[in-house]
């Protein structure tokens, strides 16, 4: 079968990794985003940095909230798969909730509709671990499974509630049309190159030490979070896209849970001179602490790298982009 992937949010933090990994596999990609002129140059530079064959991708503008725009992109494009990374993040939702609703709710529904209309083999989209609520206390001292549930009284972010609605609507489309849609629920996704996020500390914790700068993390030292490296998060969605038959609709990404002090210890192993401190008067991060990722590990052959390996890759990308020698 000849594959042709449409990737939305293709110039974003996760989306550009999806595009690069697909191109490394010699798969044709229609890379879309809502405003390509502003970021076209940096996106092309990123693909050069990753040393991929960028002749197999088409970068084109797509506003998923516009049915007309969707038809223009999909008509005669022979798309086989969709990985939908385009989304308004929490800070953008709060600034303009109407526009965020158009993209995050109407836009995703438009893509679900397109899966049926254009006979797309499969669509994968990242939901979020935030659907589990704002504290581990809801579940007690255990890794949270995909079948766990919390009500709206435990939600702090409109972003999370929008993701819950996306998941619900996706299931409706599956039931109505018999189409193939699935989603991941990423934990804290870290890596180099975040630009638009309310979670910038997941960039800074490794980037600043990589650039020989001190970092203060905005949570206590005993705060716990579950982490996955951005390229592993992207690779999981690609593997789910290719598998002939999926056994589930939702998948936790996993992958490794550590405290702030354990995170500091890993960073100090990699960069002994790193200066890392915490705000011990701050609140804990508003997420669950740990995910049960046994489902996705059974479903696909891909195994995420260790947290230390992911942080090392993050550090070296930051250093290479700033003309510093990579660590060994």
C-alpha cells in the first residue's frame, strides 16, 4: 500500500517530529498548519537539521475549522492517514475561547467527518493525560489506567474538557460510520523547541542546563510527574497508524515517573555543573503522577527510550542548535 499522511499542526512541537519521522521512513506527507508563512523558514530548517528527504512533503495552509479549506486540501490528495496535532493550547484558549472552540471542537469534528467522507484508513490524535483530572489523589497511590474516570469537578483546564469532548465525539463517529480513529493521552512531553505552551518548564528543565544556564523549576522538589520524550510520543502515534487492527481507542503514552529530585539527579549525571533549584512553596503540578502504559506496550512493538536517554537527546539537540559540543 502507498501511504500518504496528512499531519495537522505540522510545524508545532510534536507535529514537526511526526513529519520528520514519517519522512525518515520515506513516507509522503502533506504537512499542514494554520499560518505557514510565519514559520515556514524555521520548519524547513528543522527538517534540514534532522537530515530527512524533504522532497516527499508538501507544506500547505489548513484551517481545520473551515470545511471549505478542508475540501481544498483533501480533494484529489489521496490521503490515507491523518495524525492530527493541530490544537490551541491552554494559554491560547484563555485568551480567545471562541477561536479555540472553533479549532479544538469544530476543527476536530471536521477531521472526524473527513475520515468517513474521504475513506481515510486511520486517524490518530493526541488527547491528554489532563483528562484524568488535576491530582493523583483521585486515584490513590497507583498508576492510572485508561479505563479510569474522573468528573468535571476535578478539572482545572478548559483544554482538558475540550480533549474529553474530542474523545467522546471520536467514539460517536466510530459507532456511526465504522471508521478507525484512536488517540493517545500524552503525559508530560519534554524536548527542545517548545514555542507555544503553558508548560514551558518541560523545555527549560533540560534546555537551560544544556546552554549552561541555571534553572528554577516551578514546583516542590518532591513533586512527581510522568514524562515522555517528544520524539517517542510522535513515534507511538505513527506505530498506531500503521497497525492493521487496533484493540483499543485510547492509549496512555507512559513512560517514566520521577520526583523533582530524581529529575535533578539525572540532569546532574549528564551535566555535572548543572544548577537546578525548586520552588518548595509552589503548588504541585496539576496532573496525575503516574500512567499505566501497559496497553500501548502490548499494542505496538515500539518501546520509548529511558528518561535519561530522552533527556540526553533533548540536551544534545539544544546544544547542537546553539553551536555547542554535544555531551557523550
